[in-house]
């Protein structure tokens, strides 16, 4: 119980700190949203529009920073995230919902798949060191993960979309259709997701394989594993219940953190496949000095990462009783 | 550059790799032809217009971010002013106009028989309402028309009278050519016209926004449009592109027949891919080196002149911009678009635009001496400058690197600083630079860009953001000339003023035009006819020009 309270306390302090930093850092940047917006028009708009934008965005309201901060904390706690200046003053929640489901779907599923597959391959290849699996999969995936993502991505685009025409070139779904909950549309989304998902998977899996394999090798040499063998337990049971369970622990925190970062999207994937997602939105909001959108996205990421770490702490405590208290 | 990659290094790397791949695959690419849909149903026209965001699906014509997707196609203006053809005025919602009261009163006669797409007639009351709506909400006044207007009133059944504070003839372009007219019976019910997203825009134009998702905006032709015979294309799609290279792929694979993209190596990447693929980059404004006139040594006209003569603009164009943007001249007149405004006196006075020996002799006459390291110096101080440019535009950075090499040859040390976009613009606006490479919006005649550059009231003290005149030029004589221009409708007087301003450009070198900003435009002539081109410059075809691209769309015809 004390463990849980302590963890919760840490969670709240970290949240407050993130909230505060989140408010002040963007405001240290030079310029303001109106100037940034003028920049995005690339000179195609009358320079006189800057004044109109300043009025619309409430720039130069001369409210002191501490007052703005108090208003911001209050608004955030009551769920008022404001209106996005770079998305035509739409409510921030509306803007985020344009991209978030796509990131959660694509990056979320590939992260979980990558972790599950990577750990399994890592565990098995450590268990059968020098076997066929061990001498092929880990090296291949580690080499692939060393390539820059966009290189792999563009190679996939060229081969599977442009040359072989197996998969669509870009977008999250056939761009001229309207999203609807029909089998046809779901199929279309899956069709568009295959290529981005595969490229994420093959570039991300190498890391999980490597760490799991290394952890496993250490654990397999432990006395309790020898003991289990000596007792004549089934190898499968030793592999997963004795060695795997313990080798997994260090990977679990890493997994939790990457789950948290699912919410930050995958910017290069979005770039290469013109896939909707929060990664590009985050970059764009920073460039456009869209404070409300930027703050909300950072907040979302922070909350997600902190929650994921909190949950992984609890999971670790369940898997490994030693971490529950120092005594 | 306008229309080029916006995420710096990542973007340029992607484009490089992407163009290589498409080149490798040139023989094997299977072109997804959109015209193959058969004769019975017309295939939609897809547009390639990278804006780096998912569509917000808001169509507020007074919001500069939304205007490009509503003004021209859905909402219309009183007149159409053609920036590529001597500001030629085509009557649109107004059937005629007249200046009176020494050019302080402008009276429009509103066309009869025009209907909003809900069937309600468009009247003079709608026009007067629109302008007074803008007056009430400063945030809607994108073109600052109420800085010069004093009242807009309906007069009789079909006339609207605009009264100006002082004569403001060039503001005709913003009032008649750029301000969208909205229906009073809809907008009077909108609570907050500034923040209202206008999800279902209702206008009088040739196209109705029929559906919008984050990934695509679709328009369908207005079956009851008031100009019969226009609007032959039935369905138009504008997908959302996050990066330049995905949008270029869309164009190059033949999915789109009309784009306004910056495409590296356009001949091999685009033109060679499909019969009919063409491009036309019409010059519309200048890309300019702004010298900070408030700081030494650039407050010295000799240094500015030396810089202007010391740069081989043709080289900058070739290396920095694939030759897409032609070299500019110190007179500031964009050719061939505004050739009729070019002053032979000013051109003669300026002489050859690239003249390194003249650059050196100007500096020597000004008291500069070449030091041991090959740079000019005066009073022990080397002539060393920093050029800032938008680091997100890879081509601008490349162009400035050429400038730096060119200047080195005439003994001026110039380093290039590619600044992150937000910092770049705030530095430019606040005057925190020595030399800045940037462009103004321009307009349908050289006057607009000249006024943006030179009018002292556009500027601001160093440290305060200026909307234009970033170099902080201030000359009562030039202000007087610009004011005189706004008071006249006489073409002869206008030309004489622009001639004098060209002399100012040559003699005082307030800014240094380097290249000509172009309108990015690619099209497939085998799929659609009616696009503008050399000799037929009826509108700007870039998909960000309002209301121009709507006008171009109306004139397109699918090839059977």
C-alpha cells in the first residue's frame, strides 16, 4: 500500500512539473502565433493580414505571464484545452482527434506486436543459442534496425507501392472516401496500414530481440534455472516460467515507455506514407507556435508516459516481489 | 522556398531519396490514370497542393488559413483582377464600377440574377453587409480595407457606395478583387464570425464544397451557376499532403492533373513521366535581399550597391533554384509579367546587373581597401556580413550559399545562417538581421510590392514587428510618390511614378531583388484544356491564389 501511495505521489509531482514546463518553454520562443501563421502562408497573403491574425489569436493582450499561467492550469484541469491557432481556431480536442486514432491504431498495434514478437524471438534464440533461429533472425533484424527509418520506408514505397503495385502509395485510407464503420472501409484502412506497419515492425523489432536475448543469456546461467533443469521440469516451462519471466523485467519498463510514446506518433512514417498522425501535428504545432495545440499534445504525451511507467512499476512489483520495498 | 520542403534536413533527405527512386523506377511505374474511368461518368479532377496539414474542414472565407479553400470556388468577389495581365478587371458579382469625388468614392452596380446556392438572390444588401461585418470585426479585416474606408452603404436597389478617407485607387484590388461576399441571411445568424468554423460554406460560386474529411476536400459543380458554360469539371478533390515529396509522388504517378508544387528536377521527375505533363512558372514578385538600413555597414549605400553588382543572379537562379526562378533586376520590376512598367531610363542607369569590377570600384571609391585576406576593410574593420534565411527552405539556403561565394569574389565576406522558420520570421519582422532573404506578397502591379518595400508607415522601429518594409526604409519623397499613386487613376501618372521609384531602387538600393518569385504550376494538357499559359495569362494558376484558382477551375474542360 505504501508503495502505491509513494508511486502515486511521484506521479502527481511529475505531472505538475510537466504542466508548468509545458506552459513556459513555448513562451520562451521568439515570435508569436500570428507571425508564425504569416510564415506558413509563404507570402501568398497580404502582409496587412498580420494585424487581423493578432486580433483573432488574442496576441498582445498584455496579460501578465503568471496570470496566464493560473488561467492555463485552471483550464487544463477543467478540460478546457483552448482553440488551435494553426487549425483555423478549431477546438484542440477536435484537432487532436483527427490524428490520434490513427497513431494509436498504427503505432500502438505495431509497438505491442514488435514487443511480443521481439521478446519471443529473443527468448527462444537465447534458449537455443547457435540454433537456426538464433543465427538468422537476430542479426537480420539488428542490421535492419540500423538503417535510417525513412530509407526503409522509401524502399518499401518504391518496391511494393510504385513497382509491384501491391499496396496503396499513401494516405490512411482511399483519400476520397468518407470514413464509416463498414467492412469495406475497415478493409481499406488495413490495406493502407500494411506497408507503414510492416516497416515500423521490421525496424523496431531488432532492439527488443537484442535486449531480450542478452537478458535471457544471463538468466539461463543462473542457479535456479539449473535447479529447475535438475528437477526435470519441461524445457518449455523453464523457458517461460523461470527464465523468461525474470529476463523480461528490464524490458518491461522500456516497453512501458514506448507505449507511452505511441501517443507522440511516428513522424517519419507519417512523412513517408502521408499517413495521418499526431507526430507531424506536433512538429507543425511547434513550427506554427500554436500554443494550445502544442501544450495539449505534450500534456497528452507526458500523461501517457507517466501512466505507462506507473503501470509498469506495478507490473514489476507483481512479477518481482523484491521491488515492493527496500527492506 | 514557397512550396518547398518545410522540415529542413529530414525533408531534403527524403526528397533526394524519393526522387532517386522514382527516377530508377521510371520505366516500370504503373500510371494510375484518373481519366480511364470511362465516358459515361466524368473522372474527378484531383489537385496536388501540399499544405503540411490535415484539413481542418473549416471554410471561413475571412480566415486567411481557410480562404484558399473557399474564396474563388465557393465565395466570389465583386471583380476579378488579373495579376498576370496588367491588373485587367473582369466584372464578376459587380457588373460595373465607377470612381468619383476625386477618387474618394467608388460605386459598384451589383449584377442581377446571381443567386446563392440555396436559391436566395444575391443583392447589394449582401455586399454592404459583408463590408460592415468586416468593419465590426477587426480580426476579419485581412486586407486592412478599413484602414482606408470610411463607410460602405447600399444606395438604391442595386448599388453599393464605398467612401474612402483619402483617395485609395490601388485598394480597389483588395476591396473588389480580394474580399469575398457572404450572404447576409446566413451570416447574420452566426454568433462569432471570427471563430465560427463555417463547416458548410454557402456562396454564389461555381463549386459547392460537398464533403470534407481530414484527408480530402471535395467540391462539386454548382448546377445553377450564374455564368452558363463555365464549370465543365464536375467533381474536384484536394487531398491533404503532409510533405512536399508525397505530394510530388502523387503528381508524378499521374493521380493529379493540376499541381502547384516545387519539384526538384522537374523534367525527369514529372514532365517525362506522362504525355501532356507540363509546367509554367509565371513570375509574380521578387525574392529579395533585405539590407538592414539601420545598422552599419549596410546603412552605406555604396556597400548595398556593391552587393547588388557583385552577385551573379543567373548563377544563383541556376544553382539555387534549378533555374525555375529567373534572375531579378535592381529596378524591382518583375519581367515579363510587368514588362510594360519597366523604365528604360532606370534600366540604363542600373547598367549590367552583374558587374564585379564595378562592385569593387564602388567600394574603393567609398574608402574601402582590400586587406591581406582578400576582403575589403575600412578603418580596420573587415566588410563581413551575415545573411539570414529560412533554414526550412533548402533551396533558399542553397541560393544564399551561392550568393556568399559570389560576394567573396568581390571582397565581401558573407556568411549564411539558415534560421529555423519561427525565429527567422520574428527576426525579419523585428529587424534583427544584417541581410535577410525573403519575399513580399506583391500584387497585380509593381506598385504593390514597391509600397510593401518602401512605404515608411509599413515599417516599425528595430525590435518592433513590421508587417513589411523590413529593411526600415524611410523617405518622405518616396512616401509622397506612393501617396500620389494611390490618388490617381491615370495610367500615365502611375507609370511616371513607378519610373521614379525604379530610379530610387537603382540609386538608393533600399532592397536588393535577386530572383523572381514564381507561381508554382504543373498540369496535364492531355487530360484537361483551358489552363492559363504564356499568351493566355487570364489568372494565376497556383492553387493558393485567391480567387484565381477558382477562376481557372471554372475554365477547365476535360478531354474526352
